[in-house]
C-alpha cells in the first residue's frame, strides 16, 4: 500500500523483510566496579567494532591518551590511574565518552552501529544502577531505555537505500530531501528510525488536513 504525502511522492507502508542489525553490545559488557562508574573493557569494544586484531585497540588508546584524559581518568587492568607520562601496557577500561572517542577513531564498518548501541547500553546500566549478573539469562537485543519504542535493531534504518525502500523513494530523493526528512547522520552515513518516520508522516497528514489550502498550494 502506498500513500501520497506531499509534492507527489509516495511512501510504501508495507514493510518487506528488513535486515536484522545484530546486538553488538549488551549491559553485561559494562563494568561498574572500577572507579565507581560504568566502563567497557578495551578488547570487548574491539570485538564489537569487528577489528581484525583486537589488541590493536590498545595501541590506538595509547596513541590517543592525551585526548582520552580530557574526558577523565583512564584506568588500566592494575586499577590504577594513568597519568600524562608513558601509559602502562595492559587492559584498559574506558568510560562512555572515552569509548565513543575510540569508536569514532576506529573507522570500522561497525562504528556507526556501535556508537548507537553504546549510548543505549551505558544509559541502560546507569538507569538500572547495577550491573546485571553474569549468571542471568542471555541478554536480549538492546532496547531504548524507559520507552515502548521497538527494539533498536528492528527500528533502525541504516543508509539511504534502506530509508528509501521504507519510504518508497529513491536513494537520490532521500539525499535531496534530507533536510526535510526525520533522518540523522553518523559520520557520513544516514540513519533513521521507522517509528520516527511513521510519526513524522502522521504529523504531516494532520497538518495537511488542518490546512487543506496550504497543502494544495505545495503540490
């Protein structure tokens, strides 16, 4: 089924199969016992990012140590604070901001989705106030905390092609209408939520019904 919105283009309201986005991170990956704040282990972050050599993340952390220290203390596996001198070798535990910084610098194919899921996971752990037990049931896909929004992996559209297919547009039209559509960018890639697009369409319809003359002038 297609509905006419404005300016003659249509939206496909029949959802076809959408690729499942994997849950790359879950709340059990966050350690809350180090320095009394949530942190993620370096190798776990490297695994989520899909780095071919997970230990390369430690060299990356050491290269960007001065920048990371601007976000707070960097903690090593010896549970001691790293100063501005030569960093010690070993496991690092990063705060949310530090992990987001390293994720941005990693430039891997998964970096965009790791960025989104990391925000959700850290926020979930912070809102719960405690780290889930490792003996608990296998983690479910990450959902937006404190809302009824569908699971993030099912709700997210990644790239102009997926957004275009969902809205019944071409990728070129998505780029052309980018400033008017409820989309956002991470790096150079477009993202959108299905639920947000549907809500935006409903708002457009209500506005057109309330102001029929204005809607006719815009076509």
